[in-house]
C-alpha cells in the first residue's frame, strides 16, 4: 500500500508540471490566476481553512499548519479539480473547461505533540487567448494576447502542541515555474506580423506562520480560533523579452527577424503579505459552523516591467479581503443501519473583493459551495472520498470587461493508516 501511494505521488507531480490549468482571461494579470490553496473538504465549506474542517481530525491542514493538533494517523491525499466556465462580454459568449491534479500530500504525527507534512500543488496558472480587433482608415488591426504556464508549490509544514489547546506551526513553500506571454500584432490582408514575447522563470521561498487555540465547552463542544500570517516574499525572476517580426507561408512562420532582445537574471517579483483569522464552533462528530477573513496586501505587488505589454498598462493592484462562512453536519457518525447517516454534508459561501482593477473597474468574485465526505475503507481510520461543488462569478461586462460564471467540481481521497509505529503485539 505504501509503495503504491509513493508511486502515485511521483506520477502526479510529473502530471502537474505538464498540465495546462487556467483558461481565464483574468489570469493575464500578476503571476496568473491564484489557485485554491486547500483541500477538497475545505473547498466544500466556502474555502475556510484556518480552523479544522475534519470532524475526526484526520486530514492534514496545510493552510494553517497549527491546525493539526489531533492528527494521529498518517494521511495521504490526492485531489483533482474540474471547472466549466462561461465567459460573457457585451457582444460575445463562450464556454470552455479545464481539469487538473490539484493536490498531492502526505502528513503524519511526530511524537506525541508534533506533526509533519509534505505536499505539491499548482500555485498559480496562466492560460488565455484573446483577440482584439480595431479598425481605422479602412485598416483592420488584430492584437492576439496569449499566455500559458504556471507556478507550482513544493511545501512542508511542522506543527507543535505547546500547551493544552494551543499550538504553533510553520509552513515553507518553494515556488517555481515559468510564465510565457505573447502579443501578436497583425494587419488584415498583410502577411507581416510582429510578436512581442515575454518569458519569465520564477523561484523562491514563501513562509507561513500559524497558530490555533482550542477551548473545550461542556462535554461535547469545542471553540476553535486560528490565525495565519504569510510573509511577503521576493521571487527571483529571470526575464527574457523578445520582439520579432515574420511573414506567413501558408500557416507556417517564415523570414523571422529579431527586432530586439533583452535578458535579466536579477529581476524580482514581490508577492504580498496575507493575514487570516478564522473561528468555528463544533459538536463532537456531529456538526460545525465557522467563519474566516483573509486580507492580502496586493498593493505591494511588483513585477519586472513587461515592455509595452497592454496587459500591464491598464491594471491597478489593490489590497483585498476574502470572507467565507461554512459548516458541516453528520446525521449519525456511528450508524450501522444507514451508510448515508455517516456521510459528512458540507456547505458554504464566500465573497472576495478585487485584488486588481482594470480600466478603473474592480474585478470582484463570489460563490456558494456544497460538499460531501463519503467514508471508505475501515470505519475506525476515517478515510474519506471528498467531493465539493462550487458555483461562482467573477468580473462584470461593464467597461469592456468579461464576466465569468463557473461551476467547479473537486474530488479528493484522504487515505489514513498507521505508519512509523512499532508493533506492540506480533
């Protein structure tokens, strides 16, 4: 079993590096579309992640490393995500979708008071293809904007229970990846095109500090309060700006001529700080309700100048807030008569203010979620197949922008077992 899990982990890492994840036109900005940094059960509860979201404490929490106080078994997680998008402007409408491996992780207890975990997941993604046309003096000019690539996160956490109900934790992300942007300018009827290309390679470390306090209330209830702080970081960014012109022979490029080329191995991309605070009130093995707020200092974001790129000239980055509420309910976790009485039912909602404005218009987002936790394997190991559903909206059609409506599905498997323990009885 352990060798199978390790082999699947390696295969999934290779798959994650090769996949194209984002299809959103808004991924053109910053370091691409920010992907959900959590597991499937958290996604089903409105994205709440700073407090425990598993009633049995047997799924690893990488968002707040301190929220692993009750982890007593080795936990392996593998998750995938699929989303269907509808893009709408004032004149056009288009549907598309994508699927990706979203999380691979392994976590286990270290002694009686600590826990440790390793994971790999996509961090951000670039994936857009936009064609803008303008006409002047009977000449029609086409500008095609294309982007692909993404950043990945290889991360680890360690948490420690310092006192009754109080724990601290540290998560370290190593971020790496490549983003490629192209702007291709051409005039209808002419065979000559100009291609402005920017290729950026990123690498660097990001640190998150976490804390959590648990207060027992009566015999069956708990109050959780969790907080995290992610330090702002500078990613080393190796940039190559290349401008070329070429003609077409059929659909193939010919007579490629380099107009300019610029390389820099010392550029920096500054990522923002993030503060998060969450709380939940739970009844043992029965129900939970919680809320969370996250604050990001996106006004601090800086990246190497992309020449005359039109995707950077009309955007203004700003501090933003994400608010989420959610909960779960188990009809009867110990039921022998009905399997569905042991299923975990989850629900939530969120609202996120704009991390940037385009042409002076904010790009907000909101959504609602549902989730289900289906017990698998042995009843006493809390292994689960988790499913979450999400409906959301981002942006608007005013001021020549695009409104996104999306329906997302995430499926994750949490497999729990006892590793690294000496047998007492053979």
